C-alpha cells in the first residue's frame, strides 16, 4: 500500500475515533457519507431560525399517501439516529418548514424504523435526499447545501424546472458554487463542467480563484479534485505555489517582493496556511518549512484556523508538528491537540498504522 493510501486511511480512522457515533453502521447495510467542512468562510446564506413547525417523520405505511400522492413537490430525507452527517443536515432541513407551506412538502424517513422504504428506493448512504414530483423520483443527492439551495430546488420543481436546470442557475451564485466544488464528487463536477465551462476557471466575486479555494479547503475528493482542477490549466497565483509544492518558485517571488511572505489571498488565507493545507496533497512539509524559513508570521486569523483540522498534526516531520501546534484553535481541547500528550498520541497512532499496513504488505508478498 502506498504512503498516501496509508495516510488517507489513517485520517479517515481518526475521524471515526473522534466521532464514534458514525461507526454504528450495521443497520440495513447503509453507510453514512464522510463529513465535510461546510463552514465556508464566504457566501453563507441567510439564517432562517423559524422552526416552530417541525419536519415530520413518515413511515412505510404513510409513504405512498404523503410522498407519492402529493400534489406538491416533495423532499424526503433518509436519515438515522446514529448518522453523524445527518445531524449536520437536520437543522438545515428543519428550517424549511413552515416557510415552504403551500409550495412543497418536506419529510424525513428513519431508515431503522422504515427499512422497507430504504430498500425500495435503494438508499445505500446517509443522508440521502430524494425529490419527488407527481409521484415520481426526479433527483437524489447526499450533498449537504445551505438552506437556500433546497428552497430553490423545490420552488423550481413546482414550476416544472428540473434540479439540473436549477443547479446551472445556482452556479452563477458564489455561495452555491463554493459549496458545490467541495461537496460533490469529481464525476458530478465534470458533468456540469460541460454545461458550465467557467465552473473551474471563473473567479469568485472577491477575486479568489477556484484553484485557490479548493487548495485551502480539504474535502473527501481533495486529491482527485485538485488533479481535475489543474487539468483545466488555471492561472497559478503566488500563494498557490506553496500549496502545489512549488517551493522554489515561491521563494523567488519573495526575494523580489518580501511582503509576499505574509500577503493574504482574497479569502484571507496566508501562504503559511496554504502551505499547510497543500502538504497533505504533496505528502511533504517542504513548502511549510520554506515559508517558515522565509519569515512568515506564525499566526493565522481565527476565521481560518478552524480549517486546519488534522493537516498540522499529520505533517510528515514530528518537529514540524510541534512547531505548528500553537496554530490550532484552543477550543478543540487537549485530547488530540495543543499539548504534549495529544501530540504523542497522534504520532503513536501514526506509527501503529504504519506498522500495521507494512505487516499487511509483507503478508501479501509472502502469499505471492
């Protein structure tokens, strides 16, 4: 197994260790999808806190009458008590009612209570959102978007506008395109690129490029998404250089323009932050070291510190980890971060997985 594969498995394992509720996936063969960092620093939509009328759960016996026989478009969320990502989606869905009253209907299905419906509609991951119109499924997705996207989709269905058509219109809005890029599968993004050619090259309203945005936001598809974005031959910004592992080129820029070492991009990301985020892609902390050696300030705005996640803890060099630990938000606590015990736990876990997978490779070799 290659190093980056082992590292990816390790990161995934730590997510499950941190959120044990996600591991209870023995119900009806349904697996929760991986969590996403959805707290995007730009483009947050309006906050609708009116939840006086809850979204109701429907059972197998009620499904046909309430969902399939509805004279209005219907959104059904397939969820479960043990599903971690569902808890992220829940408050978003709850805000749809009662504001959508008269325009659409919104329900939830507990897959543990009504497994027959999950089986009938071949729901294999949670959450899954299925849209119905005139009794037929018109679209499904497991991506978690801001509230306004669901409103737009449902209003469109009422006017007989397909989800695909609504998505193309929404891609003109910064907040939606940002979420789209870090939540959808690469194959899905590729599909829309054919219809929306500027998807990966058109800068956002503040001047941030899609490349820079993707570099600074980890996602489930981070590696494959970066490869796909780069294949479009986008313009490479100064800060992008360190995220892409082009340390020497960045060094040459700083020699001519010393202020570049701490200059933030339109989203507020510093070269140090971009280097840290890109280090997992490069499987090297070389550009992080370069940025620090060039005199980068060892501080980050609070608005972006939360995005660091495991990128600091899993730097290839343990000395580099220790040097960067103070950048992590203190509110995450001492269990995994910001203290000597937490650091040693992370490094020990890394070593255990390295040993385990190396042994696994030996076993495979011996069988050949």
